[in-house]
C-alpha cells in the first residue's frame, strides 16, 4: 500500500498500528519515533522497523525519510502541535516530501485543526484527521496488538481543503487494519465523543472522588456492589491523559455537561416531589436505549469473531 | 437452626434464600408466599416447600404457621408495609406466634422502620432489618442460587428496641448462607447505599437518557466504546424497582446528589478555567480510590473461590 511509513509515538495505539501494518504487509519500510529511545532500539533489534530515533529531526537528517509517503502521529493530543512544527521544519529542509500524507489518532479533533492552522498558516490538503475508537486495559508498546482495531469504528474528519485521494488512502489503510471507517466533520466528532466517552469519564471520576473524600473514607467501598464496580471502572484511567482530553475538547465537554446537569436537576426535582411518572418515563427511555446499545455490541462481537 | 421458616416473596432473593436454607439444611419445614400462585404450586410439587399460598392470611388460617419461628420478607420495599399489616393481623388471631422473628431483605431501611412503627405503633423487638448486598443479571425464582450470598456483605441494621438474641439468630442464619455479616444503624446504611448503589444508577440513567434524546438519536451509540459500555450497564436495570428505591431512600439520595453536584460544578469550573492542578488532583484521588476498590474486589473473589 505504501513504500515508507513513519509512525510517531509507539504507545499502545502507535505500536498496534505498527504491528497491524506488519501483520498485513501494508508497507515495505517502517520508521518510528518515540521519546523513549529504548523502545526504538528494541523495535530495530526485533526488525519491526527499519530505523528510528527519539527525535524526528535527528532521524530526518539521516535522509531516510526523503521518500516517506505517510506519517501517522500517535502521541497525546497536546503533543501533536510540537510534532507538526517539526514536520514543517523537516519539509522546509527537504528532509520530508512536501506532499507527505500526515494523519493522527487523537481523540479530539477541533484542537488539532487549530494547531495545524497555527503551524502551517492554513489547513494542509494532505493532513487527514483520524480517530480509532479502540483501546485496551493495558498501555504501552508491549501491549500492542495488530488486531486491536478489527471491527472497531475509525472516524475520519475530512476538512474543507482535503484532497479526496489523500482521505481515501488513509481510509484504505485503516480498512486494511480491520477498522470500520466512518466520516464526520471535526466539530460533530468532538460532540459525539464528548457525550459517549469524555462525559462518562468525568461523571465516574466525580463519584469515585466523592466516595474517597467521605469521612468514612475508603471503608465505604466495602459495601459497594457490581453496579458501582462497572460504573467506576473508568475512574482508574490515566489522570494526565484525561486532563488533556477535557481541556482539548473543552467546548463540547462543557456543552454536554450543561445538558447533563439539566437532566440531573429534573430527576432531582422528580424525586423531591414524588413525581413517579417523570422518573419512570426517563428510566424506561434509558433502559430501552441501553438495550439497543447492548444489541449493537453483540452484533459487533459477532462480526469480530466471524471475520 | 429453625424448625419452621416462612419466606414471603419468591423472586431471585427469596428464592435464593429458600435454596440456600435447603442446601445447608438450616430448617425442618419451609413455607412460602408469592403473589404468583404457579410459583408456589411448582415449589410444592418439587418438594422445596411444605406448603404455601399467594395470600399470607389464607395460608395462616390453615394453622400451619402456628409454630413458625422466623419470617423473611423478600418483597420490594414498597410492598413491605402491607405484609407487616398481614403479619400483625395473623398474630392477633393467634395464627402466628407473637414472638415470631421477622426479618427482611429490602435495600432501603429508614422507610421500613417507619412502616413498622406505623403498623405496630412501636418497633417490635423481634423485627430485625437485614440487607444482602448481592444480585444477579437475571431475576425471578427460576434464577435462584443457593450460593448467591456466599462471600457477599449482609448488613443488619439493629434498632434501639431489638432483643440481642433475635439479632444474633438472623446473623447466624445469614452466616450459614455464606454471607459476611456487618452491623450499622439504618440511617448510616441508607447513606452508604445511596452513595455506592443508588447514586451510580441515577447518574447512569441520566446520561443514557441524554444520549437517547439527542437529535442524532440512537445512532450516536455506534461510536460509544468500552468506557460508556461499563458506565451505562446499570441503565438497563428495572425502572419500576429503581423508581421505588429512589423514593424510598429520598433523603439520603438527595443529600448524596447535592454533594455530587457540588463536585461536578468544581470540575466544570476547573475545565472552564484551565485549572490543571485541580483536575489532576481530583482524578488522582479517584484513580487511587478505584484501585483500592479493585483490590478489595480481587480479595473477595479469592475468598469466594477458596472456601
């Protein structure tokens, strides 16, 4: 599919993309950058990559990236801008082709568009924003899994200046990794993710924090059952990563949170006033929606196991 | 342990108590009441119970309950008061011994104390409130499991007029069913359960409702990942049962919700103002608490498998 691909960031996502490209023979040469030089050294020793470094410009100055066709940036959202600046410098020094396709994996998109505009002074036609909706309990390169994206959604957020063939190439790459590719504008993506991912994390963090700060302290957890177990699982997620996401997707998160608080106040008032009808109607709608979602999950699982 | 036990309500909990008593040979004769006569008829046919009916007073008039030593009420919280009234009538007609031990399984306790006081004009010394912190995905008598309570917490809420030996007998019964028995006052119980069980359900219902009402309707669920899956699982719980619980435990739920809303507003303001320190500190405390809770769960699981 590509002769030369560069992956920046070999965490769980970057590592799984690398492994998936290898497993599916989607590139001739793979290069990688990771701030942890030992990860790069091991990947070279294991013949997973042709070459790599902990600094993009250091690697680029060896001229190995002159024919690079595609860069996938798989670093935390807040680190993307700095990477884009380095890519711009490398292109201006002809260490990278000026038409190299640049893609990412960040879970927020509006901020990446803003960063790209700030760095390049425009939205590059060859910058294709992508977000794989996949993850795992464990993180890091050692937890990589070439089949991580299989039957998972991959959202591409085309922008107004994108070249269609560039978007197609990134879509084809992800399809080859097993993902189911959908398209939506960046602002829509950020709203959907705020509701389905970012808000649940914030609400779960808040309740677990409340229990932890209770005067009975952690003893109270002894009486918690399966409902709390499931509800609070995401409270164990990385504080620094989620801090970054909430600030990166601030507008959409705050808008979703406003609507949530309105609903919560309505439920509170229904409880205060013994308004049985309102409570029952809300719970019924939620139960039906959750059961619909449960059926989607079962379908997805079947798809994953059958292919 | 007892010669004669009467169980009122043969749902998942009542059925599992019945099965556990049989499996552990804790009573000579078992009697049961359930509003569904076919459940009673089948239980008699299967020789699980000596006798039963769908009406307590009808069964009591056959004189089989004259030596009954213990009644366990395993019906929804809102139906307990009516059962207590029937028990009072049966005692006054000498169809039940006046010193019969009465216990329950309701997940809220302050309201049961209030109901008992309203029915008996005092808190009966032989009324012992108990709440098994256990459940299962499925409900109903057919889903019963004699080991359901094994290694689960069972909270007894003694009241000021309880006879200690009566409390001890109920504690011994539950320990024989495998439960780990703790004691706390009813108001403390209701506060703890509001935080660890009732509030998570309310918060989960609210977010699933919000997504279901979004203009993109249910399509939005296609982009939801594992975080939302776990967070929203309890939104599929029984609307009528949870409606009952929120109204039965109104004061404690509203108090917990007030505190939760304060925390949520602090997080909201931290996001609005890019207050990284506050966000990170809150998330760190929550993450540590959730990991502590995770370790408790692992310990419990070990205990369950080893004994």
